[in-house]
C-alpha cells in the first residue's frame, strides 16, 4: 500500500491527467473496490463492469476528493458501495424482481471467508466485529462483510428497517472506538 | 428505501440518514436531506466521515483481485471522451500540451517481421487480438522489470495464440529507432516483433502467433526495421 505522501502525490498527478499515476492508483485500489462490488453483486462479470464504471468516476471526479475528510480508499469504497447498490436497484427494477439485495447468496455457496485477503488489518477488523453485542454484530456482518442491503437484512432477521439502521449506526459507533485509526490510511 | 415510520424525532432521522449513507443506500431526496442537515450542524460531518471510514475498513476484508484484463479496459475507458468538470478538463489540457513537443517524435509502426504479424496501436484487428488475449481464461501475465516504463506487462494466452504487450508512459524512441521484443532462449535471442509507443507513451501491441513458452522476454532499442540479434543491452526483461 502506498504511503500517505505517495498517495497525495498520485492524486495531484491524476488531477493533472497523468494516466500513469492513475494506473498506480488502480493497482492500489482495484482489489478493494472489486471486492466491495462483488460482495454486493455476486456476479463476477457484472462486478467487473461496475468496477470499471467506478474507476472512470474516480478519474473524472478526483477533483472532488477531499483528503482532509477521508482517505482515498474510504472515498473509493464509498463510491463502490453506492454504485453497486445502484446497479442492484436498476437490475431489480428492470426485472421486477421481488428478491431483495443479498438473497443471491443461495446460489453463491462460497463462505464469507473465501477470497478474503488475510491481512493483519482484516484480522483487526474481524476481532473488533466479534466483540460487538450479538444484535449489532449480526447486522454489521450482513451489511458490510456479506454486502447485504438493509432491506434484505430486515427481511432475513425479521426485524423492522428502522431497527436495522439503528444497529448499523450503533455498531459503527462502537467499532470506531475499537478500531485503531487506519495506520496505512492514504491521503490524510 | 426510506422508512419514515421508524423516525420519531429529527435526531432519529439524522441517525437513519447517516446509517443509509454508510450503507450506500441514500436516495437522491435523502441525500439532499442529509446535505441540508450537514449545513445546519457542522459536527455531523465528522460523524459521517467517521462512519464512512469505519464502513470502508469493514468492507476492506472482502478485497479480491479482478481479472488482469480489467486494468486494460479501465485504461481504455478513461481514454474515451468522458464528462468531467470544466476546471479538471482545462487543467488536464494544459498538462497535455506541455508534453506534445516531446511526443511528436513518436510515430506508430506497422510491420510484419519473420512471419509474425505485428499490428499497430488502434488498429481494429489489433483490438480483436488484444481482446482475445486479455479476456482469455488461460491468460498469463508477465510484468517487465526495468526503467523503460513504470508499467509494462506482457500478456500471453495459449488459447488465443497471441502475446500482448501493454505499457503506460513508455519512453519515446528516436526517429530511426524502434523497440524490439525478444524471446531469450539458451541458444540466443529470437525476435518476436517491433513496436513504438504512441504520442501518449501508450503501448498496446499484439503479436499473433508468438509463443513465449516459459522463456523470458527482453526489450532493446534497435535501428528502425529491427535487428537479427540484439545490438544493445535489454532495457526491460521478464523473469
């Protein structure tokens, strides 16, 4: 992972239209972005298509990135999640599917741990999630590890949408206190 | 996916909006609502930023590599005309104009060498061969080491029966010179073909019929038209 200074320099170069710098940012972020998208969409081909759209958005919107507010990876993941959810909504709308986000898990037999990059950061995150109260842990895992939308989580757990959102907020707040600041954070 | 029934106060509503933002599920109307709340209460921005950072770290455990061909498609996609802010577009135009005099010397070759068809950048047939290689299920990737370019990779697909060299910001060669790609065997070097970067330092060339097997590849600068054997030390090699 590039250091803060290297990322800052790369971002400036990308703003200037430097394709080489953009290629380096792609190398740094592509596994992260693709992983987020694929966890939501499941379908590898569609996930690559959306990942491509996300990187084009990064290329065209890099001027909006504010390093004082977020790291580059946080910014990219936020875009990735939103784009993936948008794609699911569009697909569902087009196909008039009743199936909610995340229910494709029935045809995706891979476990949560498959394809996970075994890193110290991943271990830290999992440890922190494991320490959450059960009700929050369940919702946080479904939302952010398995890539389910909050409607699917409510349906799966049989709880109201508002309760899901409350547990997401509560879980994130609690995790914030348990996760150290991301040391290799890029950009801030 | 708003859930108005679950909110009993503006505080609850803000919590709902922050949760939806972390989930990436804000509708446009909710996004405007959150923007207004952020303006009204500046402390909310820190809350939102912290939530997004935590959510990003959680989702980072799912990191997974896309296919090697995606990078090529992304780089091609950003070359296509895309909408961007006027400010960003103007800044990039200024940078590009600074490089034009340097790049003017770089022309694109279109050659056939020793029965191997070498297709220049941008040629329709080239796109077909490049796509066949990069989308192949048996794709092999061999990055080059060396200072010729920061990013320079050979892709080979036995099924497609072709080799692709994909490079970014490759140094231009002088007029009268060309890059030559070699297959380095025990009995010496065998020419695979010639290539030159385009005006932007981009190389994307396909060598139909080339089969590197397990042997390393090397790139030298040679006189235009190429050489029978390398005349200079390689600027980049694969292992």
